[in-house]
C-alpha cells in the first residue's frame, strides 16, 4: 500500500525523499517535500470504512508521539536545520480510494 500512497503523493506534487525510515524509536512510512515543507507521512490501509475503525483514527496520540520522536531523529541524522518547516500528514487508503490529510496532527515535543 505504501507504493500506492507514494504514487498518489507524487501526483499531488510531493517529492519523495525516503521511505520506511526505521530506528529504535519507530518508523516513518514516507518522508517527502511539498511546498517547502518537510513532510512525515503515515500510511494506513483498511479494506473498507465499515470494519476495523477508520484508518485516520489508527494514528492515535501514542502513534503521533512516536512519529514526532522519529522525525526528530531523522532530522538529526540527516543534518536538517531545526528551522526547517515540517508537517505531519496521513494517507488513508480504503480499498482503491486514497485520502490525503495534510497537517493531520501537530508536532508533539518530548
């Protein structure tokens, strides 16, 4: 599903920088750039909207904290300025439908 999400993001004007960035803290599915923002993207898939709950709701506060901590580590190892604009996006996929939520949650400082 991440291939589908990455293709969709590129069709929306994103430039993909990294995929499946992993460290001890956690994982970020897709890292890209759009409109001078460094975007950390979580991808969630559901077969449909009726079972398992919504894909967007799966990115709960615990998951958001892990993504924020992992983004801090990514920026440190990639020597990205702390002044760089960052954003946290979610791509929700339901069957064949793709939804992009830009700025889905705020940065959570730890």
